[in-house]
C-alpha cells in the first residue's frame, strides 16, 4: 500500500480554491493555441507523460568548498531523502524516480530500500558511482585518479566499485550506471595525456563488460574541477570517442554545467544524437562553471533550445533514443524540496514549449533560407506561457496547482525539524 507523505485532502482543498481560475486560464490558452492549430489537450497529454528523476544528493542542502549551511529538518539518511523526494513527486507529479549515488546512499538491504521507495510512489533511475572521493576504510586512495590511475590496484578498486554499483542497481530495479570521474591533473607534465586516456578506456571496458544486457553505461564528461589543468573525460568529444570504443550500451550524458563557457550545448545534443550516443542529462543551470544552480533560473532560453533539439531527436530517432533525464543541482540557499519542485516545473515547461514549435513551418523556413521566419517560429513557442498546461496536468495527476505554496502550507519541513536528527549528528550506514 502506498503511504504518500502529504495529506491528499489538503492538496485537494488547495486545488479547490484555485481550480476555477486555472480553468479560465487553461481555456483561454486553449483558444489561443487552437488558433495556431494546436490542441491544448494533446499538449497536456504529452506533458503528463513527461518525467525527470531527482538526485538523492539534491534532497540535502548543498554547499561550497567554503561552507555549508544546513537547514532544520534537512534529510541526512537515504530514507529521509526518499521521503522528501516523495513530497516533490506528490506535489509536482513529474519526478517519479530517484537517482541514487554510492556509497553516499549505502544501506544494508537494497530489496527493502526498493520496497520503501515503491511504497512512497517512487522508483530508481540511473545509479551514480563515486570514485572521486576517498571513503573511510577504503584500501587505496583516488588522490591520483581512479579509472585512469597509474596504479593498477587503484584502477581495479575503481572498477570493482562500479561493478558493485551495477549489482546494487539491479536490486533497486535501475538499468543505467552513470560514470563521472574527476580524474585529471593540475600541472602540465603531471601525467601523460594519452596514456591516462588509454588506462581509462581499459578500466571502463571492464565495467562495461559487467553490464547486464538491458543496461546502459552513461559517460558524464566535465571540463574541469576538481582537476584544473586537464581532465581525462573533459568534453563531449572525449566522451563520444570513449562511448564508441566501449560499445553500443555506452552513451554520453550531458550535464548542462560541464562545458566551456558559451559552448553551444544544444548543438552538442544534436551531434550526440546524430551518432546514436545521447544517453542522458543532468539538468541544472550555470553562470560561471559547474554552479549547479536551479534549472532554468539563469538561462531558460538555453533550456528551451536543448529541448527543441531533444524533440527533433524524438521525431528523428536513431539507435534507441531514450535519454535518462535527471536533475543534478546543489541547493545552497533554498529549501531543496522547493528548488526541485520549481526546477522540475522549469524542465517540464521547456519540454512543453519545445513541443509547441511548428515543425513544418520551421522546416519550410529553413528550406527557404528565411532566417527571420525560422527564428520567429522558435520564438513564438518560447514566448508561450505554458504554466496553465503544467498546472492542469499536475492537478489531474493528484498534484498541487501551486506546488510550492502547497508545500509551504503542508508544514512538512517544520514537522521534520522536530523529528529528524540535525545534520552531522546522524548515524552512518542505516
Ligand atoms: C560532477 C557531478 C556528477 C556527480 C555529481 C555529484 O560535477 O555533476 O554528476 O555525480 O556532480
Ligand atoms: Mn552531474
Ligand atoms: Mn557537476
């Protein structure tokens, strides 16, 4: 039986007070879209079928390398994190899966964890491995690299951890492993740039060999940080070359914050798709680097253009197009539940807007080299306020019309502040 975290009655009365205004806005938008030849109910149905996973690590407050400022009632165990993720999904209705990170989310009994999540209405998405930190009791250090380390013992340990993540993922019902390694250097000459990639490829092939048939291995590239001179899998070029060498189950994962400034990410999306290697996303936003800010808070237009390419990809599928969508954010100054509710809406909104693009008009304008008309075709979709569609889809799925307001009214965080152990005082593995 499902044990949803928030009172259904409370959400219903929240909606009852707002549904009349929503219907009015929805009908008005429906008429406007109808004049453009778009059926609003069809768009709503598409939105209802859209989902994005939330990261277990995003449920806790993030921080910087300078400081972290916890909030009262913040989750510290995977169990508490799952409960918060269930709140996000119950209100937003677009985040039915959680992407876990190991060993951060380590427990003794994964079958029980899967059941616990299912009871909350949640499943598990891609498993994230972690060979970028040392853990207490770990035999060898990742200080000088993991899958690409010069030391064969360290590489073997990193492979073993990834294989264990696959095993955990099987028990959780996941079917993808996301591998991001921070391996790289801080000084010219520190490592042989060619050989470190060779070592990575050889070790990654051992992880790949352990993948079940229906699994995918998602290679996540990142330009820099923690390494500040060179990184082994630094860009989409290194990523796609590695994925091509590993085999068909290896795909590339695009984290929106992991590129050089001003890089045309939507074009990267189109390129990766062209070669059947677009495997997944980590959604966030950034101003300077891997800032992990809330999706769509800095550059919502880029998010829209990324989804525009994703819809082009969906319409022109190649090699099992089925990208894993995940949020990857660090909530340093907000309540993570509020951030993820609002980010999930921004992501679903970008998807909805991109779905409104008149593809025929766009293709015709492109064919005629009518630059302005092509641009305005995109602009028209981008300018459309799709929030009544999102809210209606949410309400119909049992969520809240104004999800952040409903969350605040629920008193969830204040209740948890009474029940939960303060950050830093929690138990280890539970
Ligand atoms: C690396 C990264 C990667 C990690 C996560 C915590 O910057 O984006 O996805 O797993 O952050
Ligand atoms: Mn990421
Ligand atoms: Mn990152």
